[in-house]
């Protein structure tokens, strides 16, 4: 014995149990400067929103106003569920108190929501999908929330959010909360991807795994094959390929966050391609595809529209949609190869006709 104190395994485990989300952000940035403190506080607020939504979901079957539709439609013309409204209100309420966020933008609101009392000092914008996969709520399957943090740029006097029409590489942070058997928060501030699990006894999100890396190839493919005949022939070619080759398993829940989480941890590819009726697909760039693309690239994977990286897409309006091919690098490249082959065929036919 050298006489020095050596922490026990139990002490190391206790230190891990004490690594809360806000502490982890500061450790990631290795700073207690103003921006590090801001990001830590913002993540704390996102965590609070997640706890409130998780509590509501846990008791949804017992609450009259938690399940079903409101009878209204959102800006995209989709039927609004009661849980969509509740979760959107939670994010607004939580960030009103932050002092940091001047503006929130959500797929449930036609225009950004401004918090005038925060705007003199608020330097950030929160973009989010309050409840993704809300059709799963009524049947008690997993759902999620997706978020992205950006710096506020300019005064945006017309309050249209025009400065948000930028590529996704400008995101300061992105992540999601998965509400399932446990409540899991996954985030990145551009320094890897990290997962936290909500410890109900402590009321804190505790570090579960750091520096998640998606496998280069996986056996899972996740897509709604009910749309098969609505897709471009290139996507049908890919599906025919995985049907003919051993080693592929179809996994699709109808909740983007849950399906993405599986791909992140196990590898494979998630697809939401365009259809004949919706050539740009269904998913929103600012609230869904760009935040998840940020995470996937940080984990060593790829995210594409099929023809270009999602993070390079510059939106023309805040509710713009994009097709999505996301997951293990090899699997995304495989899907893109079918798309490129069909494009070459079309170009050849055009030249020779």
C-alpha cells in the first residue's frame, strides 16, 4: 500500500450517478464561461419539459384531456391531438422562465412564438417537435420530443423567423427525449452523442452512456412499407434488395424517435422517402430531420435526402419538409446508390429521346 487514497468501485459508480445533464454539458465544454452556463441552463429546461411530459404520458389513460384529438388541424393540415397541444404548451411555459430564449418555433405553430420579456437578453432560439408519433399515445406505444438550439441572429423585426432559413450545421445543440419503458434524453453539442436516463427517485436525468457510435452497418431497416407503391422506383429497388438478401430485419413503429433510437444504438437505416402525393416527404427539416442528422453525424453515421446531406439543405420556409435516409454510413450509401442509379437512367433516357 502506498498510503494514498484510492476511490473504490462504489465511489466511481456514485460519481457516475451524480453526473447530471447540466453538469455533463459543463464538463463537455470544459468551461464555466457565459455560453457554457447558458447551454447548461437550456438543457436543464429541456429536461424539465421532458419530465413534465413524461409525467403526463404516464397518467394519460386516467386523464380525460390527455387522449384523442382536439378537432383542430395544425399549419400542415394535420389533425391535432390533445397531447400535441399539452406538450407544446409545456415547452412554451418552461422557456418563458428561462430568460435565455427569445423565440420558439414548433411544427404545431404557424409562426415562431416570441417571449418579449426574454428578447432583450435572450440569445437563443429553440426549435422543436413537442410530440413526435402522437398517434401512438392512444395505444400506449413510445413517442418522443425532438429539439434543436440555435443562436438568435439579428432583430427579426418582422417576426417571421427568416434568419432560421439556414443549413443545419449552424445548430448549437440537438437531441431528443424518448418516452418509453424509461425516459431517455439523448443530446449533442457537437462533441459526441450522449444518453441520459430519468431517475424518478432523484428527479434527474443521469448519464447512461457517453460517446455513442452507430455501427458502420446494421441489419435493421425501418420504413413504412405500406407506402411501397407511392415511392419512386429507386426506393422500391432498395426494398426488393433487402427482401432478397439475408441478414435484414424490418423494424418500424410509426414513431420517428423510437425508430431512430434503435438505429443509433444497433445500426441500420431509417427511411422516410417522398411519395407521389408528397414528393418532399412528411418530416420537417428544422424540427425533425436536421436535429436528428446533427446527432447521427456526431455518432459517426450519415443523414441524407437521398441526393444531398440533410445538414447542407437550406430551407426556403420554416415548415419545409425533406425526405430522410439516416443511419449507418454503409446502409445510407446503399440506399443512395439505388437513387443515383435511377437518376443516371433518367438522364440517359432524356439525352437519347
